[in-house]
């Protein structure tokens, strides 16, 4: 059986640890100009049905370092524009002899469906509001680099948790690794049923940020919102923006993170995003190394079968 990376929820703490450790090793090797283990004679399909800057580029960079070939799939230029279903598209790619798929889709669960029909490894690059496992692994690596470990940290995930796959994958990873997770935001942007998600809910920013070691800011995903989820951007920013003032609630050495893309002046201000406490650019860079580890991990699973 092929090994897929569809979500953090299904991974054990040991598997998460192994993936992050491998990513850190690849990073050290690349920074020292040393060779990394390659994945030769394989071609991975890159299926991005939703826009992406960071995730797509870092999967491309990861493949480049591993000497793994990528084949780009452009949904608008494919037979899907002629009505072909996702199932038939995936089956076609399977018989085109692709070795694996990296897939982003607006529908939660689409990569899981793809894995069923493709048979080979499928890596979820973000599906709807479900999961974004490689983002969470990169965030885990970044926290370990800056804070030494995840266990015992207080982490606030702030903003539009309802529409965020990053929030869900981060919450799973952090709680599995022993952090205290807080979900902070207005009632309309926190999932109704939080029993399905690890973390304690806070609706007041001051209480949610009190004494935290890490703040993960989230973008307001207006493209996924229903009417009425948000009264006004100004009001949201006034109540929930992470900025010079509100950072005072957190620990003095708090780490500020954001998966990007950032809406500056809304969920976060320039001081918080660009200051010394910010790890936002490190998150981007670490995205490459965790995706290298993830690609090795799914293909290694294939050899064992
Ligand atoms: C996020 C995504 O697409 O889930 N970005 C990312 O991959 N780094 C978050 C977002 O779109 O706000």
C-alpha cells in the first residue's frame, strides 16, 4: 500500500517527530552544501485547483533538491474544463504513470478521494477547511528551532479558525506534541463544534494571548465566508489584531507566526509581522525542507509495501 500524507490527525506523535527531524537534517545538509538523498526516476503530478504561492513553490523547490521531476497540471487548461470528473482525471494521471500527486483543492476531502483512485502516494497541499499537513510540519520545525521544543508551550491560534485548514493541522500537531492550544477569535469565526478540534476557545484577545509563547495569526478567508460572518474589517482589526499593543498580553519573548498570505493592517500590523519576534520568513523557508521530508516519507512507504 502506498503511504499518503492527507492530514496530521492520522499521524502518530512519533511519525510527526520523524518527519520534522528528517526535515531538520535536510536543512542542515543543504545549508552546508552537502548532498541529500535523491528520489530519481519518479515524476510527481502537481495539482493545484486553488491558488498558491508558498506551498506550490516550496514543493517545486523540494522536488528540485531531491532530483524528483514534477509535472504541472493546470485545471483550466485540462479536460476538466470539458466536464471530466475528479475521479476520471485522477485515474487518467494514474495510467499516465505518474508516481505520486501533490494536490490542493477547495473541497475538504478531495485528496482523500484522489488517493483512493490514484493508488499511489498523494500529498495534501491544503483541502478546503480540512487540513494542510505540510504547513503544520513546517510550523512545528520553526517552533522547535526558535523555542527548543513544542512540549509545554502555550500557543494561541488567532483569527478565522472556522475557515482555516492551517489552524486545524496546527492544532492537531501542537496538541499531539504536548503544547497547550488556544483557539482565539469571534464567535462567528470559531467552529461550532470544537469537540472535533483540540484546544480551548477564547473570544477575548487579552485572555487568549495571556502568557502565550507562540501566536499563530490567521488570514480572514473572505472567499470562504458566508454573509454575516464578519461585521466589518475595522471592527475585527480593533478587537483581534496582533500588534504592538496587544502583544503586551503575551510573554515578552513570544514568537509570532503567520502561514501567509498576510493581510497587513487587518489580522497583524507591520511591527508584529516584521519585528524580531516574527518567524514568518523562517516558516516559508522551512516549508521547503518539510516537503522534502514528506516526499521521502510517502515514497519510502511505497518501498516497504
Ligand atoms: C494558507 C492556505 O492556503 O491554507 N496558506 C498557505 O498555504 N501558506 C492560508 C491562507 O490561505 O490564508
